[in-house]
C-alpha cells in the first residue's frame, strides 16, 4: 500500500509508520483517533501501532464491524 499525494507517492511502504501518518494527514484525523483494521500482523498492526493508531487484526481482534467494541470506537450506532 502506498498513499498518493499530488506530488506522487510517499516514499514508504507498510509497515513503515510514515504510510499510516500520511493517510491520517490526508483524512484529517489524528493518529490517536484512527483505527486501522486489517489482516496482516507485520504490515498492518505493527506499522499502524508505530504511527500511534489503534490497530486491530481482522479475524482475531475483530470478526465483524457490527461488534459493539468496534462500533463504539468509530462512533457508529448499531
């Protein structure tokens, strides 16, 4: 995964935390307010955590987005 910018790609790939920080910047959210859910411990969990984001492993920490913990964390009412 690489985050695109108007000047091209970020010179980083997962698990480098730079990619997650750039995604947060583009989405205008603070890393501590972001939750990254994906299925690769090394690339997704470690990288997002190093950037200061919450990071949950799909199939282990999270099984569906309707789970109350996930819904509350991202502000969705189920």
